[in-house]
């Protein structure tokens, strides 16, 4: 028959030890991404990043010159992307997350629209191979924001190389939720909000059904910067300033 503890092994009091208590999942605090904290690796095929700095929750990326525009520097177009990106292994409480795990990620994206030097895009989310220039191999699912110099910010999600998004003059941020796992890219959805935390738009974008990578492949976090148009050029010293925050959760697939 099973043995029931009668005494707490730590204090000696009757009744046995206290039950295990899990950490609360209520009102989790997002982690603000600091690209200068030493944990990120920069992959920059064409040496377009001059410097990156962090202050007051915002990352500021200063560019070298991009004299000739190309779709290759866009995160939401074509099969090739040569735009700069930072990456690292995705871990939760010291556990590496793999392509076979079921992952739920929240990405909050906020653009400083006063830094308005060129038609820009920012992405933040998960991928499998951040060092590749092939969008299918990268296998990315991201929250995103773009802005042309004369337009409003446009927030949404990117799945592989396809974007779903909405823009507006009152938008200040977007919360994207991405579910991926079991070797599938999964789905990303977003809720765009104004300064009163009122939702203005919501939509979703499905990823590819199967990533093509093994279930044991380590999932990576990725933050990418780039241009918004096929012919967009960038002058030396032009900048992007943005704040991105994340929450990562996994669930037991056997539950």
C-alpha cells in the first residue's frame, strides 16, 4: 500500500511536507529585449549594421549605407532575405525549446515613429535557422511593424515570408501570439492597440504545415531589421528605434 508522510522532513511537524506550488501564470511580465546585453549574436550578411544601443526599453539600430534597394532586405517578400538579424537559443527556465515542443509565444512590438529615416520593417519571433538567407530554411514566425516615411505604422504578423497587417494613425503597439510545435510553423495572430489599450485591428496568418526540420532542432529567438520596399535605400547613419517584449510558454503534450 502507498506510504503517506506523517512528518515534514524539514521541520518535523505532523502532516507531512507542504504540497508543491507551481509558479502563477496570471499576468506574466513580458521580458524586454535588449540587443546589447551580450546574449545575442548578430547575423548581418552585407554588413549593414553600424551600431546598436539600448535605453529606456528601446533598441536603436544605426545603419551603414544601403545604396541599392532590393527585395532581399525585406522580411515579408520573396524567398531570400539578407537583412540583418540578431538571434539566440530559445530557453525557458534553462530548458532548450525544440521544434517538437508545443510553444506559445507573445510578442509585443512598439515602434518609435519619430525615428523616421526610411521605409522600414522590424520583426521579432521564432525561427529554426537564423543564419540562412533562405526564408523556408529560416522558418520564421514573427510579430512585425513597418512604416514608410510618409505613412502610419503598420502592425501585424509574418509567417515565413507572408505578412498580415493593419495600419493607422492611432496605433502605438501590437500584441502578436504565435503557436508553433510538433514540427509545424503553426499560426500567428495579432491585436493592434491605440494609446488607451483599445483594440483597433485583429487578424491572423497561418504558417507552413511542416517545417521540414527534425523535432530535435533547437528553436531560436530572432529580432530582424530591414527595409519595407523593393527599391528602398538607406543612408549611412539612418536609424530604427523600437521596443520588443516577449513571453514564452510550453505545455506538456501528454497532458
